[in-house]
């Protein structure tokens, strides 16, 4: 059911010259991309089970004080390049190996399989790194690792509705920034153009002045 199937399976069909498809994942992946043309990455914010899991792990990191200090907005945006790198590496590995390269380090795969398959040492290392990252940075996997998130983020310039801020009512309380699970600084972007945005609406609910809304002021 993984939406990344929409990318990897067609590659495998070309690589192996066979006709097969994981239809559910393929449909979910295409629907997630299509929905991103309306709102920023709604699959990541409202559907993805891994996102929910990493939200929970991030809260554990916060409560136990393992979480790192907030990443500066400019650095948070630049670090996204790692997710694009992961996507490119997986695509190349799939074409070279002729198998689903993403499975080796996919948390969802190993959780669903209950670790019944023999797990390689390199996979254990990847999963450990992902766990530490998620404890230190809320939704760190979603921000800097997830290949499907990277893909949907590329569509952000085409998204019809985006969160906009009202400068006239902003009191610089920074509550929106603290609420954002993806670390977007709203003082840097009063019309949110960051590919990190996942349409969760946490910023909107956190604003005491109701100064954030979906395209409230009408884009031209």
C-alpha cells in the first residue's frame, strides 16, 4: 500500500520487462500526488501512518528532552536536499538491482512483517538512525528522508491553496512556528511556499489572532 509504489513499480516493469503492479499502492500514490495539486502534501499530513508514528516518537523526544533545539528556517529548508538524494538513490538502485530497493530501510515494511524476515545489519543501522533522528527532530524522517515526501514537495509550486498569514494582526508570538511539526518559520514566509508544508493546520489552530488561513486573502 506504500505510495512510493507509484514510482518504483513502473521502474521495475521496465527493468524486468514484466507486467505486474501493486495496484493499491499505485492508486494511493497517484491520488496523493493529485491531491497535492490542491493542498500541500495532504497525504503526509492526514493519511500516512508513518507520519503518525513519527509524531508520537517526536513527542517522546520532547518529553524526555532528547529533542534538539529548533532548526533555523534556512537550514531546515536546505536539509531537504537529503530527501531528494534518497529518492534518486532508490530509483537508481531499483533500476540496477531489479528489486524494490526501498524495502531494505523502510520502517513500515519491517513493522508490518514483524521483523520475521532476516534483517540485514545495514537495515538495522538505517532504522536506528531514523529512530534517533525522529527523537531529535520532530518528523525528521518526513522532512529529510522520505522519498515520497520529496516527490510531493516538488509539486508545491503548483499547489492551489496555501496557508497565508495576515501581517496586520501578527503579534510575533511564534506560536505557529512552535506548533508546526515540519519546522516552518512563518515570519520568513507569510505565504507558505515551503515544500515541507503538509496541510496539517497546526499553525492555523495555534494562532491566537486567527491570522492564518487557507488562501484567505486571495492569491492573484
